[in-house]
C-alpha cells in the first residue's frame, strides 16, 4: 500500500514538473523551432536532473557514474554503448553534462505516446531510423544527422545492438550504422557501458523494479578514429568485449 502511494505521489510530481514544458512543446513545435529548442533544453538540463533526485529520494534509485577516462576525451567524439532502457538517453545527457550528445534511435520513438518525447527529440536534432523505407532512406537520414553533428559540434551516440536488451545480456552488434557515422564524421570513438537499466526497460516494469536500482555508466576506452572498414569492424568487436568484461565484473560484485 505504501509503495503504491509513493508511486502515485512520484507520478503526480513528475506530471507537475513536466506538464508546462510539454504543453509549450505541443503548442509551439509546428511553427517556432527556437522556442521548442528552449523548452527541450529545459527538460534535458533541469527536469531530467530533478527527476533523478526525486527517484533517489523516494525510490532509492542511484546513478553511479565512472569518469576515470574523461581526461582522454577529445573535443568531439562518437559514443558507442549497449542499450537497456529509454532512460539511457537522459542518463547519457547527464553523464556528459558539458557535451552536447545526440542519439540515433528507432523512428518509433519519434511517434511516442508520451506527449513531450517526439517534439523534444525532433527539435533537438536527433536521428530517427525508420523500420521500413529501404537502405537509401536510412543512410540519407544518417548522413543528414552526421552533418548536423559536425556543424553544431554535437557528439553522436549509437547503440549498435539496435534495440533494448530485455535481460541485460549483450545482443549482436550491427556495424552498418556505426560505419556510416564513422565514415561521415571521422571522429574518435568513446566506448561506454550501462547496466541495471534492463530492469526498467518498459512502462510496466518502471514502478515494479525502480526501487533500489543502481544505474551504472562507465567510459571504458577512447579509440582513435578508425580509418578503414576493417578497423571499424575490429573496433566494434573490441568494444563489445570491453562491455561484456565490465558487465561481468559488476555482476560478480566487483565495484570497478
């Protein structure tokens, strides 16, 4: 009973916090991009941080950020990460608070039933990949995204699994999207890993499993920009091995 009441109070708090900027996005998105960008920035830089504070207080939700290799980050880079939940997006925005990150995501996210999500992500210039439409459309969208990233000094984030893990295990890594972004941007690659997000990877599990979540994020290694297809494929293989090694350490009880 007390947990259900706590969940209800959290939901009311979140609605009160997110309703004003969400309404602003819904009203101004069709005709005022600069204003929508302002509302989106407010959600990302203010609301998201407040959200994690609320979850920490009421649900004992923890964010554990390991930034040991941050001094090795160049001015601009590609982020390569596993993918466990929709919270990966705001969490990476908080993990890199002084860097503008933009995501490659499925087109379904741009049609999200959550009112603020689609206009927020669209106004911020993220890349949406359609499930249908053919390879040429996908590559065109990625190329346009890469140009926006280079023009605005954004850091593209790609999840090479292509979908969220339901049980935390690493899925197959697909190379096409990463290779296209690497070819278009010529940027170094920051390999990161997240864990514990799979326990809250859909709406039904958010309230069930949010209690005592320790959402971990770590920057594992920064690779120089790969120059050939072979180097890109090898980098993906090494990245996956590094992620699996770190996940194994965490799940064995190691703190590193």
